[in-house]
């Protein structure tokens, strides 16, 4: 049992590490410093704003406080490398995946990573960090050492973090609506937010959902082990008083550097493990930067956030957190958790999905698509193998996904 739990946790960890990042041809990038070489794994110890700055892009750090007191950090790339005059007056908002952060969208060469591509296409780009990740570990009264800080799942991110961040961005930019991109959990919180707060439809011009997740009952691979142990995991976490899960720390960085280095005997294992969890696609992975990628993540979240996904795998429905009978009666006044209502998502949606994505399985994406009332684009990536990770760090993500995303946004 203990071993099982460990391997499940390790799996979640590595999978979501891979989820966050992308890297290719960093050494050929137009960085400001000569030290930007892979020998130094230079990206490993820089924050998101430092990385953006290292590539010569403008960057700003902002903070917003949610209704329930969490202090979130937003990262902004106000314009592209060519300067403010090339802006198109549009505001892009990017939401990250599970155990990820704002670094999701900038861990690649500026010509290849989505945040830079959007900035260079004229967008004012805002990168979100939801509660509990590396950049958003502060609260007006709680602190992350306390169990209470971690009593949330993606329900609360959807209800508080995303709306607060969108309102803040609209306030600063003076714009009346954003262009929303979500990847994996970044799509889950979008559907949940609009189900609860449909008035936010008018604050979003269009939404691009990369590897979209609402239903998980067709998810395959070892990740489904989580589902089997969901209840036990929750009890163990609560007994041990573990609210936080998998923060990015020195230990992880060391493991990544020593065991997932390209020259390490373990490199093949690290590499294959990612496929095992997230789906195959050997062509698109860049081994050289695996250590850099893993050093940036996992960015941390609450145990409940992961347990919540385990519940979806088990239940086959898209619902709020299941607190068990008594907890549900207390929270919701009913025995089972309420379902989210996808028909409230009326903003135009573009779905981008891959054939070998084991987490956003094509069958589950089709079910989601059928329930969303305004799917303006249903885009199956035209490549035989394209997995959950490829949406952020594939060597050809621009060619396969981002060019189509830009075209989609340009219609609105
Ligand atoms: C980052 O790492 C490099 C090489 O390991 C080191 O030279 C540099 O001082 C580090 N920078 C920071 C900010 O820690
Ligand atoms: C947390 O936010 C408060 C403002 O409410 C600020 O004074 C404090 O410095 C922040 N702490 C950290 C670690 O950023
Ligand atoms: C990996 O091995 C090659 C050849 O054996 C060597 O040139 C290179 O510097 C090594 N890279 C690292 C990161 O150790
Ligand atoms: C979902 O929302 C739609 C549109 O507002 C409404 O007609 C429908 O009754 C809702 N369904 C449920 C189960 O609440």
C-alpha cells in the first residue's frame, strides 16, 4: 500500500512536472547574457519574470487579493519584443494546469512559447498563478505552514481566483473583455467559473481550451491508480495534517538534476515515465532540457485539488468536491456534490485536443464538446501522436496548435 501510494504520488509529480514546461533550442535564443547556455541549466534557478526579462521582453509583477483572502501574483508581458507601438489593443489571459504556474507558457524559445508568441502578435499578455502555487502562497490572515491554508480544491480557484484575476486585469488595462487560454486544469476552472458566475461570459471574448478537461472517466494509464485510492489518500492526508502537496523545492530540483539529466543512466526512465503517464509521442519531446523543466516544477497545490480529480475519474460526472455524506450536507445541503452546468458557458470556445492524450481522452473531449452550447472550433491536432504535455512543450507546438489558436482569436 505504501509503495503504491508513493508511486502514485511520484507519477502525479512527474506528469505534472512535465505538464508545465517546454523547451527547445534555448541555446540559440537571443538572450541578453552569454551565460544563457544549457551547461548551466540557466533557466532552472530563474523565476518566471526573470526568465521573461532574460529574453529581453518587458515584464511586470502584479498582486490581487481574492474575496477569501488569498494573495495571487500575476505576471504581465505588456507588449512584444518590437515595442509597445505594435500592440493590437487585445488582452490575453493564460491559465495554468495542475501543479503548474505562470512558467507553463514561457518555458521555450520566444519563437515557440505561447506567451511570447501572443505578445509578439500584439496582445497584452497576463499569466495567472492560482492559490497554492510557487507564486501565490500568501493570504491576508493564513499562512502556508497552516493546514487551513490548504483547504481548497479547484472549486475555489474557479469561484475566487479566476474571477478576481480577470477583474484585476480588466481594471488595469481598461479593456472590457479578455482572450482566455487554459491548459488542462486551466480549462476545468473556466467551465466551473462560468457555471457558477455566468455573468463572466461577457468578460471573455473567446476561450481556447488546450487539452480540455471536464470529464475524466475515459482517462487511461497509471494515473487512474489515483482514483482507486482517492478515499484512502484523502483520509491519510487529513490524518497526517498534510494540506499541501508537492511544492517545488531543493530536493526535487536535486532529484531532477541528478536523475533526469540527459547523460544519466536514469534519463530513459524519466523520459519513458512521462509517456507512461500522459500518453505517447516520442517525436515531440526535447530531452536536452528535461532537467530545466523538472527544476521549475511541480509548483505545488493542495491535496484536495488532486483528490478532486480522482473523484471525477471515479464518478464520471463533472461535479463539485465530494466531502462525503455529512460534509456534503454541511456544504451543499444535499447528500451528493452538485454538478456543474456546462450549458452556462456561452462564450465562444475553441477546443484543441490530441489523439494520444491519456488525460483529456478524445471520448471525454467529445462529451464535453456536445454539452458546451457554443463550440466555435473543435480542433483535433493533425498529428497521429499528440499528448497532454505536447500542448505546452512539444517542439512543434506552434505549428500544430498555436498558429491555429491565433487564427481562432483573430475572429473575435
Ligand atoms: C543560477 O545558477 C548559475 C549556475 O548554476 C549561477 O551561476 C547563478 O549565480 C545562479 N543564479 C541565481 C540567481 O541563483
Ligand atoms: C503577504 O502579503 C502581505 C500583504 O497583505 C505582505 O505584507 C507580505 O509581505 C506578503 N508576504 C510575502 C511572503 O510575500
Ligand atoms: C553529456 O555527455 C557528453 C558526451 O559524453 C558531454 O560532451 C556533455 O558535456 C555531457 N553533458 C552533461 C550535461 O553532462
Ligand atoms: C443549466 O443551465 C441552463 C441554462 O441556464 C438551464 O436551462 C438548466 O436548467 C440548468 N440545468 C441544471 C441542471 O441546473
